[in-house]
C-alpha cells in the first residue's frame, strides 16, 4: 500500500526559528512535492524535486528551501519562520512522468507565533 | 485539514442520493485533470482522473465529466454514503515544457443521514 508520511502532524514554533518538515515515501517515487494549503486557496506548490539532489522552485518558494539527499526523503526548511508561514503543509510523491497520480501525506499543521 | 473548509461552498446530499460536484478550470491548454477527496485532518486522496482527449470516465461509484468547450469538470458520486463526506477539489495540469498543476479550492460535501 502506498505510504507518504510526514514527521509531525502539528508544530508550534516562534518567529525567527528554523523549522524542518520531513517527508518520507516508501514507493520508490522519483518525484516529490511540497505544498501549502490555506483557507480559501487551492494547494500552492512551494518546491518539487525530480530526483535525488534535484530541486525546482514552485510558485511560492520565498522563505523556504528544500533538501533531497535520499530518494525516499524530501525535507522542507523554513530558514527563519514568520507568522505568514502559519499553514497546513502537504507533501506528495509520484512516479516519474508517466504515472500522474500524486500521493499525499497527512499534512503538518504549522503555527508560527 | 479543518481550517481549509472555512470558506468553502457546501453541498448537502441525502444518503443514497447522487452527488454532483462542479469545477471550473482556468486554462484551455490543460491536458489532464484530477479529482481529490480530503477528509478532515487528512491529506488529499486521489479519486479519479481524466485526460483532455476524453469527455467521460467512470470508476467505482464515481464518474468524471469533462466539457472543454466551457472549461468545466464535474464529479458524480452515485448512491452517496456517509463516508463520502469530505472536501472535494479538482486539479488541472498544464504542460508547457514542464508540468504545472493548478488546484481548485474545493467543495465540502455533507451527507445527511
């Protein structure tokens, strides 16, 4: 069965803290994605990765960075958390190109105070 | 997640009735469309997809209809069950060198017993 896991379901951080969100998939997928989900807006792509050590900016990369050192793990980093980064963060993965379905993790709800 | 639903349109349906959820997409060049289901506190779950060279696709209890003329997508759920209660949103894919996904904000489906 397909599985995407995220390290935390809920996080509370203070402004200026460095925050790490971890995502792990067990499907040997090449592509991985980080989105944020906010009320009244559709999912917005922050960063994605085609393969190990590869990354591409999505639509809203400002204030974020990513790391993909191993195929199964894709980390989202908030270098200096701000209150406008309070959101639900969703990780997804999919096979390269031909397989279109993205499999999502359960999400991490981040509150920045 | 819970707060995603704050600004969503809601469709209330009697258990056993059919549900129709609509989505207007934005780009006439979109070549692939996906419907997701998101239950409270969980990540989005793939339901069904359709390519732009089709106008109808059926799954188990679900049917997706695509009208490219008016850029409209619909999800039909037959014999709606309490477990169908969730937020449903569509996504379109634009292929222009690379893939870009645009996600809708969603509709909350409430199944009345």
